[in-house]
């Protein structure tokens, strides 16, 4: 799908992402759920609940087929990361692995739709930040991590009161590029200290830099003063004609004026403490809302005018508003229909007076997937997720590429294969070859006899269901 700008999709973001063309987006910014183990509620102007979402996770919250897709050979590094998360969870149904699977399947699509010059910026806290950092490294490659930014998200002078731990007052912003062709635009903030700008004239404040250069300059007489100067006489006369030279005392040396109005400011580093948390905004009582200035900085840093910005968790639409203010095209995705109301409301309130609010397109149907997945492949993915990579024949964990879909009953009368899904199982290739046209019971008996499985495992499998002879 060619993405139409100024569109809000009311949908789960995964099917929408799958319908977006390869290499068509300049920036993906996402402020996803944080795995906070909380439920969040937003209210409208009248105090009524306008949107709610839960941030709790179990494997029941995800499509089990995602496990299989993530386990495919092309995602080997990512799957290794997820297996490690599962081990750290100490549970196959842990909340961290469930969250990481949910995010991973989406981040793969976000990587696909980025242009070679594009970037992904993900905001999170320190709960899932380390996990997501490894997920992003596996998808984008460690060399494509541009920066990790720490943003002090609490208003100055205000902090959490914590009795058992230090207050959490930072969000982390992971900035990854698609390739070395990515766009990066340095950002500057206002000076905190103006003490260097000690002088002032009709053009404003300036600081003075001496033009004399003893020992290695160019010797000549300029306006009655003979010294070694740091530039040619022609350049000195040009600066003088522009009014950029000054003598701080009569008959003294010449200095160049450097005006505050011409200065870019202080180069922004990877610690941002100059943007406070979002102030209350009437009619937009959204608990996880980020400040507009934060999004303006991120968008300005990674894109140019008319570039396309996508926010797959757009919520109260701060990203969409910031993109519009900066002259970028934008697309948002959110589960709540309130996102459309909020973006329209905020455009009216927060756009500069000389800007007209755009026509906002609302879509509830996800576009057709760009890269379809065959039903056979999807069946294998789902079955691999259900068994979590363990072959039922031998009980051993096997990689996705070493597993085959097998017919439980190989043939029926007339030698036609029985194709319904209930007649399928997943076996490793070794067990599948050993089974051949035999029944599953015969395979298990052979594996028990040959010492491949234990009697305990054999009994467990045989009791798990009725196996046809």
C-alpha cells in the first residue's frame, strides 16, 4: 500500500504495518506499552472514559504463530535473544517473553518499511529497555545503533517518593538507523550561560574574539594599528565593512563581533534535561502523553521537510501534531478511535495561527499484506509456537528449519492425503524420516526401543491424546 498522509488507522498496528510498502517511511517513532503491569485510562472533557488500554502480558495475549515466524532461519539472532529472555523469565508463559515476542514481530515490519535513509526511534523506560536494546540489535544490527538518549521526563524540582528504590525519573530513547545512508540533523538548544556575551550594540549581544595572532600571523598595518593578524588584509577590510570589527579601547587591537543572534546554541547531546514532562492540556487527559517539544526535536533530528513520519502507537497523537507543525507528512495507528478525535482537537489548539488543520483520513480496515504468508507456512509457525520448538517424537528442542509438518494419519481410503489441520503435527526431520508411513505409536515404540526417549516421556505422549494405530 502506498501510504496516504494525514491518516489515522484504528486497528492493531501489525496488519497495517504488513500492508505498507517496503522502504517507504522516513521515520518510525514509537512510544509502545512499557510492560508496566498496569491498566491505563484516558478521560474526555466531561470526565468520561474515552480510551483505556492494558499493559500486562502473557502468552495468551499474543498470536502463538508469531513464535514460529520469529524462529525462522532468517531471524536466528532475534530468536536467540528471545530464548534468552525466556530463560531469564524462568517461565514459558512469562510476561517479559510475551512482551518481547509482541514487540519483535512488529519491529521486524517497521525495519522493512523504513527507507535506507530512514531511522527508528523507540522510547521506553528501564524496565524493558535492556530487553528491547538486544531485540533492536538483532533486527537492525549493533552497528546501526546511533544513540541512546536519556530524557529526564519529570518536571524540575519534582520526583517520585520511593521507599524501596530510587525514583525512576528517566525515559530512554533508542535511536537506530536503517543503514549508513540515514539522515542526521544536529540539534541545538538555547545557551544556559550568556556570560561570554558581555558586549552589546544596536544588533544585540555579542562576544569579541581577538584578530591578532602573535608569531604565526600576517604582518601588516590596518587602520593605524600594525600587528600580526589572523587573516589577510582583504578579509580584515571585508569584516570591517560589514561592521563586524570593534576596538575595545581607542587605538587598541581589533576584535571580531560574534552575535548571539547568529549562534546556533549549545549542541544537544544524549542527555536531555531541557524538555519538561507534558503540561496538562484541556481535553487531552492521556496518562502517557509526551511533550510536543520532545517529538519536535526527534523529528527535526531525523527527517527533512515533506518526509513521512509513522507512529504505530500514536495514542493522543503528539507525533502527528509535531510532524504537521514541522511540515512533515504523517501516519498514525492506534487501537482506540479516540486517536482521531484527539489529533483533530490538538491540531486546532497547537498548530501555529497561520497553519490550517489538515483533513484527517480515518481507516478501520488494514490494507492487504505486501508479503503474503502461505497457509502451510503459517500452520507450521503456529504449531512451532504451540510446541515451542520441541519435537513430540523425541522430546528434543529443534530449530524451526529442522521441523516438518507431518500427517498423523498418512493416507485414507483411495490413497488421498488427509489435509485437515487436526491431522497435522510437527516432527523433527529425523523423527519424520523414521516414522515414514508408520503410525505415531509405532514411531514412539521405535524411539523407546532405540533409547531415543525414556519410558516416562513415552507414557506422557501416549496419554496426551488418542493415537490412531
